């Protein structure tokens, strides 16, 4: 082999080929190939492999791929070989990549540049190798990269290059027709090329173009006919002959093109008659290629405008095919005869016996082709023979797909060419019986329709005979076992409609048969549904005829069974049967008229029968119907629903990182003058920047603005200011407490105002509290020194007597850190209260009640009072000691709390929010959110958020105030 090929393959390679050829089993072959793969993986990865050895390795990889194994590990080496300057190695590399890769492979991008370079080569062999790769590997995205080079090669000096360039453009057209749509004229030019090979290659793209749209190429008919004539007259070189036939494949391609151009075009067909007649007359039937040209000539004759002489010549050729002993020639004759039947039915009659002989041939492919011909040849005179042969063949085969095809053909022929009603019914019974459920359900529906409507005859006697014949045949068949479900449906329908129509069979006999069938096929709900409906029809017809209905016991048991069926369809049919039996004859006749299955049902799409009811409803106050066009302009409520869903989705768990707490920003406070006997530390207000923005965005509330945020002081003990501190409107109202989810919700403004004053006053008297009072407060409010429990008040607490009030009241001046100035102790105009965010300005006055005296007064049951709010909930007195118990040393030093040692600023609102948060964690009371009508930032959310920061050291990002409360328990 090596000496003959001249490539000098190694002995190892020759032994591989020999061992593969001598393998006795697929398993042995696989073992040899797997061993070869391991060897190639080891050898191909070695450095400095000689070109000769690498070329051999690539060829051995081709053997591995051809035998069905994966050689992808060597693809990159084949791509590298295409870059080689050696012609033999380059061609071997191109051959390998065209067999290894497809146009979508990732390695294609590495070959495009090499192909572009090789298309410009001076060596036409290199160009041909690159063009071979272009036809296989260039995809739609890379076509523009090589298209200009391919167009230039159409005028190359070598005919082989021009031929392969045409082939490359043809492959481009198949992959992307739009990319070469402007190059169609180049195909016309290459059709007149001096080289027959280039001309023959041009016929392939032209055939595809003509197949898509033949009209633009009608002018080429004369050229195609001239070329075909020259080929048929041996004008081409001998090198194009095949088995002494001149360029047979060029002739076949030209005949196919002429068949497309001459279809339905008489002028174009007239140009073809002479050359086609010459080809048929000179055709050589002694060789396969000669018979192929004759067969293609017959196909062309059947496609173009018909000509009597050509049809006669084609019939003679068909006769030779059918009389041949070769199955292939018989197959060609049957197929050609089927093409000529539509043009000349007489030709088929001449070969009817030869066609029947093909049905008895053991070749199954020839039989099936013959049945297709018989279907086209069927008439009223031969339908019985052809259909009987089809049914016999259908029974003998086991291919369900083809059995279904034959059954549909038999049904169609029986419906079109049935000689008698009796034959039609018998034929259909055979088809259903042997084809079973493979028969399409539409065939069953068509059969029911034909039995109901007849075959277009106006004779009532023929109708009655058809139906009676169907009933008799079905009564005989109904006892056979394992009938198809589709066939049983037809039987039930026919017996229900026409079982008692001719009077030969009583209603009890037919109903008994139906009940037996429903019982025999109890697992088939469709059959049972058809059976119960057939019973309903029979009993309805009996009632309408005035005869007494005696339901059989088996029918009664069947109805009772279906009444309790899990299928609602069967239940409804059973209830309908019971309802029909209980009606009179007139009503039954109106519901189920006799022989009315084919009457058209009038459908009132406007539902005009409901007009009276609608008018009555409108008069009674019902809303009239709104058309779809009018509804489109109304507000879409789904927008509100989606908005609610979006808001509810914001309250879920969020997994983003928490914000870093911001440093507190001190803010300026106006000077405040207070009269007290106790020395007070200056307390400027210090808030976070975000709290300042949120609170300021809410704005100052006014007494008249109902939608704005205001401090409600109703029920708050007036420890600061004059007794007329609260406005009359606010003092007359009580704090609203609404229990929600078992937790009392207190109004935001009232809670803030009350707790702020309690906190400040209690801190002012912190140094005077003794341990006994702390124990007393703990026992009264159920708390401890470590735990903080708060309650809110809904009304004013008990006032202390005048003796309990402080004796001296002096105004203390608070220094302003921003300006460093001191304010004088002046009563007019009064200074602004620290917690007065919108109430009328009042003068500072000594506290009217001593909180500790009030605390002592709580021990006396006569001085304590429980006030019931508007919702019936009981509110406790304010927890004065809660702030002392909830404030830790760390909070006092670093959290903005009160520190008497250092004299730091007291952050009242921050401490207030901290107390509110701790109060919420104990589960006693939570503050209610602001009214939805208030716009801007929510002060309550800001305060609670700040409280969580102080308590947990993180900034919550969730909008759900109960999130951390739930997590902390």
C-alpha cells in the first residue's frame, strides 16, 4: 500500500488498517480503535514531530472519526497543518478539517485568515483546496470575509478553480440567499462557459433559483434546450461519458430544469418537445443510467404541457418497465404510471393487470408503491377489487403507521365509489374491526354523517335501507369480543338513532344490547356515555310515539351506577335520562325529535331571548351592561391591587447590609427660662441629622389643620406651664387606644408629649429618689431596676395638694452654647418650650404637681383612678421610674443620655425614642403610625429606627417595625 500510494506510510499504520479489516465483531474493532486513540494521544503531544509523521497521525485520526470514535484532541493539529507551506501537508490539513469540523465549530475562526491567504495563492491547487474548505466550513457570519475573493475566482484561468468557485457561491446561496442575491448574473455568465464542467456545476445553483421562482428564467429555456441537444448528440468530450451515455447527470439536471420551466407554460413547453422526444427514442434501456434518463424524461413529460406523441412514447417506456423482471424497474414503472394517470387515464387501464401482479410481489416496497397507484386508478367499476386488496394487505401487515394510512385510503374510496349501501357498511365494518383504534375519529364521525344523510339520494326507501342494513350488521357484530372503542361509539350512535326506526326490533331488545355492551366495556367511559345517550334517545322516541316505557332491570342498575359515578359527564347523562322519562310526550318530542341529527341548529349569538329578563332587571334597579369599549376608559382596579401587593412586598425580610450609624450632629436651641428650686444643667437638644430632617419635614401643627401632625396634650398632666396649657379643643378629647392584634396602640403625639415631660421631670428629681420609693415603684408597676415597662395614660392623673407644691419658684437661665450669651430671667415674652412643636406659646411656671408626691398618692386607693378610653381599654398611670430603670451607664455616657458628672447635653427626643423602643420590646404597648394623610417623613419611624440603633448597634433597613421585635422575642 505504501509503495502504491507513494506516501511512505509506516508499518504500524498499515497494521492498523489490516487489523480493522480483519476484526470479527464490533467489540473487537472498538478495542483496536481505543488502543489506537491512546497511542495517538501520546505520540501527537510529543515535541518536534516531523511533518511526515504528523501527516500520518492526522490520517489515522480520520480513521478513528470514521469508525465513530471521538478524535477531538487532534483537531487543533489539523488546523495547524492548514498553515503549512508544503502543498501535500496543506491539502491533508484541509481534508481533515472539512471532515472533523462543521461551520459552527469554535475553531473555524482560526481557519478564516488561512483561507483568505490561500485564495490569493498563485498555485491553483492551493486555491482549490481552500475552495473545498470554503464550501464546507464558511458559515453565514463569515461569508462577507471571503465573498469578494470568490467572485474574483469566477474568472480564473483554470477551469477547476472556476468550477469550485461556482460551487462555493452555491453553498453561500443555500446558507444565506440574501448574501449572493446580487450575484445571480454571474451564474448566467458561467452557463456559457467554454468548459463543460463549469457549465454543469452552474446548473445546480440555477436549479435552486428556478425552483424558488421560475418566471425570471423563462428566457433561458432556449439555452437549456440547446445545451441538452448538444449533450444528447455526443458533442461533449468522451471524458464526460458514463457507460457510453453522454454526460448523463448533466442531462438529468437539464430535464429537471425544463420540467420546472415548462409547467403550465405551453410556449415554453413547445420548445422542449423535440429534444425530449429524441432522448426517449434514443434511450438505452440496457443500463441503469439509460433507464434513469428515460424515467426522468417521463417525469418531464408529465410536468410540462401535455403532448400526445410524448405521452405515447412515455407509455411504451412504462410498459417495458412493468414487464421487466427487475423490481427496481417495476418500481420506476409504477411511479411513472402514477404520474401519467392525471394526464391520460387510458394509459392506466392498459396496465391494470400488470399493476395487480405487482400487488402479489414479495417486495413490500413495490406493494406499497402499487397501492398508491391503485388509489389513483380507482373508479366505480374497480373499487370493490381494489378496496378488498387493500383491506387484505392491511390485515397482513403489523406496521401501525402504514396500517392507519391504508385504512384512511379504504374509507375515502368507499365513501366516493361505493356501489351499494350494503357493500359500504360491510367495508366500513371490516376497516373498523381490523384497524381498531388506529382509525381516525373523524372517520367515525363521517360514517355517522353518511348514515344519517345518505349518499345524496332523494329516495327515502334508500335511506331506510341504508340505516336498516347498518342496524342489522351492528347487532350481529356487537357480540364479538374486543371491539375497538371508535367502532363501539359508531354502533351505539346508530342503534340509538335508528335501532327501532324500522319496527323490526323492540325497544327492550335494543336497550338490552346497549346495556350489555356498556357492562362489557365498563372501563371505557366514552363508550358508556354513548350507550346511556342511546338509551335516552330510544326511551324518548317510545314516549313520543305514545308507547309505555318499561325499563329493564339491567338498564335501571346501569342508570343507578352512573348516577353515583365519579365522572360528571356520565352523571349528567344519567340525570337527563331520568328527567326525560318523567316528561310527557309533547315535551319529549320537542326535546329529542325523531331523525333530527342532521338538522341545523340555529344559534342566537345576540341572546335575544333574554331581552325581557334584562329589561325587567333594569327596571328593578340593576346596572345596565357596559360594553368593552366603554369599560376600557374606566379606572383599572388592578392597578390598585398591584400597588397594594407592592407595598406588602416591601415589608418582607431584606438581606442587604445595614447602614453604618451616622455621628450625631448638634443643633442649636433657643434659650429657655425655667423657674425651679432645683439647679438644672443646661440641656440643649441634640438630634441625628436624619431625625432633624424627618421631624422638620412634618412641619408644625396648627389647631385648625386636621391633616397635619400636632402634639395632642389631652389627658397629660400639666407639670410645666400654667394650668391653661392645653387648648380647650384638645383637652376635651381623650387619647384613643385601639387594640390591634392584641397589642394596645397609642396615639403618637400624645405618647411623645406625655413621656417627654415625665422623663424630664423625673430626671430633674433623680437625686431625691430614695431606695424605698424605687422598690415601691417597682412593686406598683410590676417592673424591676433592670426591666422597663411603660404604660400610657388616657386622662389626667390625680393632682397633688397645694401643700405638696414647691415653696420657691425661680427662673433659671440656660446658656446658649452657640452664641455664648446668657438670657435674662424674664417672664415676658415667655421662652419656647423644648417639646412645644406647634402648641400655643405659654409662659414657664413652676410645676403644679410634685411627681413624687403624686407617686406617693398612688398608694392610696382613693387617689388612684382607672379611666376607660373610647374603645373600652384600661390605661395605667404614667411610668415615671421607667426611664431610670431603662437607662444604663453606657447609654448615659455614650448614648446621649443624662450624665450629671460630665454635664453633657440631654437628648430628649433620642431618649424618648429609646424608651419607646424598649417599651415595644416588652410587648406592652406600641405606638401607632402616623395618619396616611400626612405627607413627608414619618417621625415615628425615625424615632423607632434610632431606638433600634441604640439598642442593637445596627441600622435597620426594613420598613417593618416588628422585624427586630419578633427576632428578639
